[in-house]
């Protein structure tokens, strides 16, 4: 039996049911669950592969495989959970299972959010409507006009449904992207109306291409596109002026939900494809005078979505006139190691805070607080030449400490094609994490680490070495 399962009293410990996480690391979640005294249960799609390290940590009878597309998935999970004879709680780690997590949590020891919360944030037009209504009540919030289109299916050009915000103007600078995919997948900037049809066609192709990746994970790619006004960005802050705010929601004594800001993350993205290539926590550039505005707006969204017990992630842009506009939101924890950065900055683990609330039966006497002591950062460097083959990290001084490390994000042995003029959302195969007193300290330490590390690629006989370069 694994060390993790061996530490857990299987007769009395509550269980933590973990859904999703194909692009997020499950390991910190499971570690925090074990530390809090929970035994982990992992729910996977039928065909999804699970990292062997996790198989070593979780007992076989605590791994549940279901077809997420099946209407019987929740029933099948409940049947297994009943055999555990203990109370259990739910955390959903990616956008495609948040609705399933909310449905499952109805039967748990603590419901997490309204049943529609996950689909509202995944389908961007629904969250955009909610945000724009909120903007009508607060002049410090910037509405984002949009146009929405749904096709009969991914291979059809027949439009089944269209909707257009009254303020939408096709001649404005626009952002075209999939309406039902997470993260920075398939985002296109359109500055001239003449380029709009080609951008829409490119997103249509992206939807078809993504299906091949998503299907083995039980994800149905929605045949939907959204076109939004490009949000203007402040030029007096860090490049891009984009941030995320991380929140922890817990149920307090009396049953009311308490929404606690964990902190503000400073996001660094490419200016052409809008792919995130680095983050700092906490942000050094977010305007302090906007913090109350951002918090109250986020709390209003959380209340509207009925969030009661979850870690959530909300992305904003600060505009040139000193207001904020919502980019998107997720009712699950942030990816890209942001939760790791929170802990490395000295705030403690948000997962441990959530699981402590679970352990207190969802009604802790006191809400947790988060106070960073230092800056933590993560970057996703790019190779200096094109990579085609399997990859590994080599270096005589390859660091591997809690607050200073270079990590291979792609499973060993998986072939990759990587490198080129444009950074893609699915081509971030290495992460470098560091801490320091300031953002500049973190950048300097990250560059120093990369000087001692090479990326080695093998194309079936020949071995190539590549330098890793920061985009910052």
C-alpha cells in the first residue's frame, strides 16, 4: 500500500472526491488532502490516463472511472462512494467537470455551488451577460459588448443560434475565440472588419482540432464562437495590465457563504496569441485603489453563482481610464502553478484552508486570511530552436528545491513539436519557479537557473540540445 493511503485511517477518515485536473497538477491537491486527514478519491473519464505516481498514492478502489458524457456518471460515482461508509466532500479541478462536481456535491457533506455555476463560466456568453448586467450598477466596471454564434455541429456551417449585444460594433477592434473552451485556446485579435471572417474560420478549425485532444478526456467541444470588443489596456502598469484574483469561499456559522480574497496574481501574456507565459504572486502593479472594486465585483459574481465551498479564479484587465473589465472566470482553482505561488509567497496553501473548512463541517468559526511575505513567480520558457521528439531536462546544477526549480510539464516519453514565432497554449512544456523579494529578483533568479539547464530532445536516434529562453 502506498505511503499516502497508509497514513490514512480508511475506517474513519472523510473522503475528498477529486474531479478533473487533466491540465492541472493533482499532486498538491492530494498532498493537502492527506495532510488534512482526508483519503483521496479520483474520478476519471473511462479512457483518461493517470500518472503512475498518482496510482502509487491512491488505492485502486479509490479510482473511479466513468463516461462523463453519460447521464449515469453521477449515479455510478455515488454507488462507489456509498461503499466507503464515510462522509465525503468534492473539489472540481477543471472547467469541464465543475457542473458535474456541483451535481455530485449535492449529495455530499457540503454542497459547493449552484448547479449552473460551472456551465455559466465555461460558456463565455453566459458569464459575459452576467458581468454586463453587473456593470450597469457600478460605473467603475467596464462592460464588454459581444456577439455569440452556435452551429448545429462542429463540421457544419449551419448556424443554429445567434445573439448580439445591442452595443456590439463589428467595426471595433475585436477578440474572436471559442465560446466553450477554457484558458487561452484559439484567441484571435481582429483590428479590421475585413479580417473577421478569416478569424472566425480559424476558430472553427481550432474547435475541430481540439476535439481530438479533448475526446479521450470525456470533453465535448461546444460548436460555439464568441466575438467580443477588445478590452483596452492601461499602458501605465505592467505590459498587458492583466491580472487574476483568487478567492476562497466557505460556509460560515449560520450558513452564509464568506468569500475571502486570497490575493492578486500579475499575469504576463504574449501580445499576439494572448497565451500566458508567466505569473507573479502577489502582483506588484495592481492599482490599490481598485482592489475594493475588484473584490466587490467578484463577490457579486460568486453570490450570483451560488458558490459556497470552493477556490475560484477571476481574470481582469485594468483599462486606460482606471476601471476594470472581466476577461473570464472559473469556479475552480487557478492552473499554471498559481496555487503553488500562493503557498511559496508565504500565504499558506489555499487547498489546506478549503479542506480545513471541510473538516469543520463547512462552518468554521473564523475565516482564514492570506498575507504574502515574499514574491513568487512562474515562467514558461521557450526553446531557442525547434523541437521535434521526446524531451528531458539536463544540467550539472539543475535546481530542485521547493522555492527554486525547473520542471518538465510534459510526461517523459511523450513526443512534442515545439518552438516557432508564436507561443501556443499547448506548447508550454517547461516551467521555472522562483521566489524573491521583488519581481525583478524572481526574474533574475529564474534566468540564472536556466543558464545551468538545457532541454534535450531526441528524434529517434539523434540528440539535440536547446537553450530555454524567458519571454518576459
